[in-house]
């Protein structure tokens, strides 16, 4: 048996491209997987950050809203009257200071949770101060209302007192007027013992009373002013009205206003020095200028204070046959 050596075929070099491609594909897949994973992870982080931002913004907006509401409550108190504002001025300054601090925090662009928490607490404190502010305002309003009621009552009482005072003054005035009227009437003098004498004046100056008109040169009037304890001492004016037989006044000296018959002509006016409580005698003569007395009745009326205080009548006769 012969031996035939075997001849092995020429070995071909190995092709590694598939392996390399596979490795590259795996690397690419791994790379894309990492990229996708990283992108997804980044997205989750972004989402978380956005959530945190939204949450922070929401919290800030919520706190801002609370602050706005507190500010609105504070602003609503602006209409309180000046008296109440003055009484609560110190508290108002505290509230305005707290309001400014909160506003400075909320105005920050990047505010931290700690700052938001601080702002929230400050807003709670602010609301507490506003509640106290409102309570004091209501208390003061109540006091003002009570004072208003009291003032109204006082005004009513004052008006009533003024009305009563006016009535009292009117009564006093009426009483005073009545008193003065009584005193005025009571102070009017009274004449008594009124006498009229016809006087014949002789050429030698001697005087003799006569009853005949032809012989009478003058009429002499005399009377007493009686005692009066009301009329004060001083000058008293008397008006003498002498009326002749024809009913007309003799020698009109003027007119006076009487309380009983209006204006009346008087013959003579006398100013008498009167002393309170004493009887004063009065006498005066009346002579007709350029005329003789005629027969008939001569009446005298005496007036004081507008009242007739006495009167008397004298009759002058004709001469007898023998002229006596």
C-alpha cells in the first residue's frame, strides 16, 4: 500500500468585517439608547423643574393674592373719618410698614421658598393687625355713634331749654310790661280840692273874688296833688284844659295824647316839682287877652300821664240890676 501524501488547500484569510459591522451596530444602538435615555432623563428633569417653577409661581401667586386681599381690606378703611384715623395713627404706621416689607419680597424676580414662607407669615400677621384695626375702628364708631346720640339728645334738650327760656323770657317780659303798666298807672297823680275862682283885680292892685262874668279879670285855679308812694320824686307835667261856656277850649296852648279820648287841646302846661308821698298844692291864674269872660259854665280838666286826674266847674253869672 502506497502512501500518498495529502495536499491541504491554501488557507484563505478571515473576513472580520461582519464582526466590525456588528460591533458598530451594537455601539450605535447603545449610543442611541443612551441618547434616548439621556434625553428622556433630561426631559424628566426639565418636567420636574417646570413643575417646581409652576409650583413656586403658583405659591407666589397665591401669596400675592392673599397680599392683594389684605391690601384691599386695608384700603377699604381709608374712608374712616379724621378723628378715628388720628386715634389709630400709630397702628396705621405699623400696618403700612408691614405692607411695604411684604411688597418688597413679592416684587423679587427670583424669590425663595423661605422668603415666600416669610411673606405668608407676614401677611397672616398683617391680617391680624387689620382685624385689630377694624375692631378698634368699630369700637370708635360705636363710641362716636353713642356720642352722636348724646349730642342729638343734648341738642334736643338745648332746644327745649331755649324754647322754655324763650317762654320764660316772654312771660317775664309780659310780667315786666304788666308791672310797668301797673306802676305807670299807679304812679299817675291825683288832684283833689279843685277850685275855680273868678277874680276882680282893682286899679290899685287889690283882688277880690267875684261871681259875675263882667267883673272877672282872671280865673284862678287851685288844687292839691295827693300823696302817691309810687310816683318818684321829680318834675311832673300837668296839662290844664279850660273849656268855656260854648264848649270850646280857651286859648289853645297845644295838644296832648290822652289814654281815653285820643288827642285833646290843652290851655296851659305846668311842670311841678313833686316829692314822693307828699301832698303838693298847685295854683295858677288864667287871663283872657283882649276879651272879657262871658256868663255861663267854665270847666277845668287836669291831666297827668295821659289820664284825667280831676275836674271842676265854675259858673259866672250876669251882673245884677245895680251892677253889683
